[in-house]
C-alpha cells in the first residue's frame, strides 16, 4: 500500500501535472529538433565528402561514353569496305545494343536475386 508523503517535506513551488507534461513535450520537441539537425549536419558532411569524387566519376563516365562511341564508329568504318557503310553501321549498332541488353539483363537478374 502506498503511504502519503509528509506534506512538510514537499516544496511550496510544486508544478502542476499540466505544467510538467507541457515541459516534457517542449523538451521532447527540442530533443527531436536537435536530432534532426544532427542528422542534417551528418548528411551534409557526407555530401561534402563525396562531392569531388562524384564529379570525377561523372567525368570518367563521359569519357567512357565517348570511347564506346568511337569504338562503334571504328567498327562501322572497318566493316564499310566489306558490307558497305550502312551495313557496317547496323552491325556496330547491333553489337552496342547487344552489350547494353546483356548488361541490363544481368542488372535485372541481380536485382531480382537481391529481393
């Protein structure tokens, strides 16, 4: 059984339950806001860390795209004397499309395996 507290030991400036709950809600809001700010600061730090490598990788991707284009043109020009310029172009497009399709198929298979 609970015993009543001695009224002489209680402080005179005791807060009401409503005030205590209000303070608790305010403190909870402040804590949540601080956590969000911390998460934002951590995310911005990660973005800053990866910004330059991402730009460099994008540049590398552009040069890789140029290399693939030059390779396709070289295949088309190399086959032009044998099957004509249009035929060489079609073969180059078929090769590039086949490689793209194979890579897409492999990506889809890996994604299906991951789930």
